[in-house]
């Protein structure tokens, strides 16, 4: 991290990433917008900014006089839907998400309140039972169920569509466009194509409707303001796809922390809201295993949502390739 005047700038491991923050005119316009939007709420800035630059976002922590800080986020054009999506979710599932203070859909800007403790921060400072992860997954799945009637509206906001029947075509596009795969890796993935089409057809047959998939639901994308309650945010990787594709990332994080023995209970917790309508537990577990693999497509595709000067860079292609190769790995849980 380095400082630029009174502004701390964190580039993480992306020291060479080019973002709009480098342009003085953009910085001035963005900060003027933040000040104007705060003033509309009777608020004003008070203190030094903290800027986090990544190839996929500009995030600024803005101290505010007399209350918790707020957060400005700028998305690249390919994920400019995040602000409008966040605002729509605040109408549809208000208890589950942040309500933005302001959104500029054209410029991909949003201004968000502080959501309390990140789940990652809670995990770092105190013992947390695996049951808390079960609660997280049950709450998230219930939210996905509630959003099924809004799937078409979500797509109209510009959220990418990766409907389950269309995933083979998504795979074809990603495979053809990736420059980082070696010949052997590409051949293995090409050989997987017929099975992938069968997985998608089987997944459709289970009858769980496509809805919002966060696609990167890890412990840094969740607030836990109080035990047993979570707030979901950071929708820049989202798509309308099979809901079960969301399971893999949080389950893998929990498995890394507690061991594989937690997976059966996590799986049951996530699937609980999806029971009924004639679906058996075995069918749902099988569907979860299929979606576990297919979720790699959403993550591979999201690496294309970078600021224009950064998209297509070799590290981005390599990250996308790594996600595609996850299609080859068996899920770490039994479905029988």
C-alpha cells in the first residue's frame, strides 16, 4: 500500500492493473458525485479516503461525519449492472442485502452503506461453529428461491444470462476464446463436452428453476452483523443460472477451515429450501453435484469483466483457464 497525498491506495497483487482511477478527470468526477450524493442524504465526508484498486473494480472507503463510513464502487462496463441489481434486490429481498444510497447505472457507480462486520473478520477474531455456515447457506438458498419470479427482470438489468440449457454454448465460447490453455488441457476439456451437455440436460430435468447465482460467495462477500444473520453483497460476478452453482465457493471455504466432514451437513442445509414439488433428496444431491462442476463456467466467464485496459491480459486468461479446468474434478461429496 502507498499513499497519494492523504489518500491510501491499495493495489494488492495487481500493481500493473490499469483502472479509471489513474485519470485525474475521472477521479474528480467520481469524488464530486460521492460528495453530491452524500449531501442529498444530509451527509458530508470527514477524513482520508482509502482506495482499493483491482482490475475489476475501484472501491473507496469514504469516512462520513457522525456515522459509519460509506463505500463507493466503480464497476467496468461488463459488470455495470451491479448497482442497478443491488438496488433491485433491496426492493425484492430487503432483509438480505444492502440498500444503496445512490446508483449511477450509466457510469457503473454505486454508493453503499457500511454493512457491519465482514464474515471473514468474524472468522479471524473468534471461534465460529460450522453451524453458522449451515445457517448462511440456508438463508442464501431461501433468498434465491424468493428471486425465481424476478429472473427475467434481473436479466433486463444487464446481468449476464447463463441459463442451464445454454451452459454448453457458454463452455464452447470460453474454450474457444482462452489463450492460456495448453494443448493437453484443451484436449481434455474438448473431450468433456459430450458429458457436460448430458449434465446440463439432467440438471434441467430435476426442475429447479434458474435464478440469481452470486458466483463468488466467499467469506469476504458477506456481512455478519449479528450471529445467525448474514447480508449478501458484491454482485459483480453474478449471472442468472442454476442456483446450485452458488454452493461450491462457500462450501470449499468451509471445507478448508473445518475439513471435509462438514460437507454433508452444509449440503443438507443448502438444499433444505429446495425440497418439495416431488423432488427427492437423492435427486437434489445429484443436482448439487452436477452444478458443483458446472459452476466453474460462471467463474471462468467472470474473468472477462475487467476494465477495458486490463481485459484480455495474460493473467486474466490464466485465471479463466484455471476455472475451466475445475470442470474435470469430481465433487468432494457423495450423492448416493
